[in-house]
C-alpha cells in the first residue's frame, strides 16, 4: 500500500472538502470543550483534536452501505461519516434531539441510517461487534466493508486477538483502523506494550496484511485506506492499518496531561494535520487563501448553529427511561 498520492492530484473541490471536514471536527471539539466547562456536557469528554486527518482521510472512502464502528473518542468519526453536527452536539449535552436521544452522551454517538454503529466506552468492546457486523455482511453475500477504529490501549485486550483471529479465519470484510496516539490514558505505549509503539506487526501472526502510516498526513491516510478498502472488497479477508498520531489535549477533560513533557507536546503540535494540509494546498496553488477563509467562516457558522441547537433543545422526557429497553414496563 503505497502513499504516493500528493496534493497536485486533487481537484480543488476535493481539497476544500478535506480542509473543511478537518476544520469542522477541530472547531466542533473546541466548542464541546467550552460547553463542558460550562457544565452543559456532563460525564466524560474525549476530544479528537490532533487526530482529524485519520477520520477525514479514511471514512469518506467508504460507500453508504459500508459500516463504521469506533471507540469513545468518536466525535470525529461521526462527523466524518456525515452525522448532523446539531444532532451530535445535542447528544453531547444529553438532549432529546441528540443522535442517540440524549441517552448516550459523548461516548455513544450512533446513526444507524448512516451505518455509523457508534462509539463504545468499553476499551476493545467494539472489536467483536465489528466482527459480528462483518459476518452478517458476508452471510448475506454483500460486498460492504466494516471499518473498525480502536486505540493502542485496545491492543492489550483479549477481544483484539479474538477479533483478529476470527476475521482472518473467516476472511471477513474488515478494515482494522488502529489510531495510535502513543498514550493509553496517561500511560506511554512503550510502558504498556512489550512490543513498544510499533503495533502493526501484531497482525502478522494472524496472516492479515498490515501497514503503518503517518496518521497526521491526510493524503497518506486517504490513499492507504482507499487501497485497503479495495483489497477487502476482493473477498480475501481483512487488512490492518496503523495510523500514528498524537492527541494534542489530555485523554479526557478530566486529564491535566502532566505526564507529557511540554517539548513533546509542542513538537507534535508543529505537525498539526490541518495546518500541514492548508500549507501544502497553498504552496501547490490548489486553493487560494480566500477560499480557506470562506470555508472557515462556514465551519464557524455550522458549529455556532450546532451549539445553539443543543442549548435550546429539550431534555428527554422522564418516560424515555422506559423506552429502548428489552423489558416492557407494563408487564412488570
């Protein structure tokens, strides 16, 4: 899976779309953090700031009939899949108009119509679910693909190995997307995994083709994932892509992130995927500065409307406690 695609091959419209999607995720997350500080987002809040190139480089390669499932840092995945920012923000605020009815919150954004099968709070819990979806796809003789996002911390879970083994044995249509941001909560991956930060070799014992890429380079992600999806559609089984990245903020809003040196953070901030893509586009003459300014204004308006929608939306009605559960309260 080569990564030779460059800015010059992009149409202006595609370049603007990539920039706009990454900036939307960034601005959405920044607004979510402000709402958290105001007490409107409760519970945990894990933002995707710094990792936008992975979701935007990967998810738009999928078709409408493909599936996406991820972990609890799921806002970027949802927005890249086309989930309405208003519904996503309302869900973060626990409102009835949220994409999960206000019952899921930050870690459980869902949109079944878009085949976005949710974020999942249990580390590694989405992996067996991805395998189940993929098995259903195969039994129905469809050529849909399941893209499963997980973090470096999930690799140490038993579900990871079980999922890899079954996906390989049954030749299931899964694109395993590892987002390695180098930290599992506050623990450096080199301290939590015997093999260190380079994880893609873990796929070799399961005979799954694997590659490691720069997850902060949206063009590298775009090309590698496109080729991976095409390979999976051939029916030969899963692929494994390790995207190396770095979260700019703490693990969650409750994390002061004092386990990382300032020099390390600043060094990685200098590799900001949005800034890099913007500079590359300008240097290549692909986009004018005025185009980027207009796109940024539109993004700010979308995020403002999402915030206002979330603030003005109602709380779920008390009787909603009894919906979407297995037991019928009238029979108890």
